[in-house]
C-alpha cells in the first residue's frame, strides 16, 4: 500500500509520530535555459528589474519555509538551514538548494520547492527581455538522514 493513500483510497497524511528525530539534509537542482542575449544582459547586470539572483535566493528560502502550505500532505518541518547557490552557465542559470533540519521526516520537498520557486523568480525577472525561457531538470541530487539512509543521484 502507498503511504499517502488509505485503505479506501482516500488521501492521508503519513503518521510519523513513532519515527526517530535525525539530522536530515537534501539538495535539489534546477536549470533556467536562456538565450545568449539574455545571458549577456545578466552578465553585464543590465536587467531592467535589477539583478534577479538575490531576489531568487530570498524567494527560494521563503518558499522552503512555506512548503507544507503548498503541498497538501507534506509535514511541517522546523528548518535549520536553507541555502541557494545560483550560477550563470553557458545555457543559462544553474540553481542548487540545500535544506537541513533535525526532524522525523526528510527535507526533500523543501529543497525541491526552494529551487523551483527560485527558478520561477528568475523567469519572472527575465521575461520582459526573453519570451521563450525554459525551466527544466528539477531534481533531487542528494538526501541524507532517516531510515532510508543516503541517496545520491548517480
């Protein structure tokens, strides 16, 4: 049986009351694909709305803190750290979010939410100069802590 579906098929929140509190860590990444003109505008810091990177960092951190409000069956987590790395690359922008907590359940959804909202923020800030921006490759890179142990994307 799937953990988020009850015996009658109804959605349910998983009971984590008997789980141990452990250190949890997750890293997620995403890419924002931009054309060469938009990349040059970002490199020269000439975007009409200003630099999107600090705005995206703050948006990602705020989103991680709101994950349980956005995803219906997600538990509230007492986050101890959320950090975002944002780098220009040859294809656009690479984003990586790290979330940490000492809790009974993992922080994968918080890391994924942070990186997704940060990517959407960059999209929002660049859409005035490029209409065909793409966001992709949103994925979990690493997860540590808890009963299932460590996962590292191959």
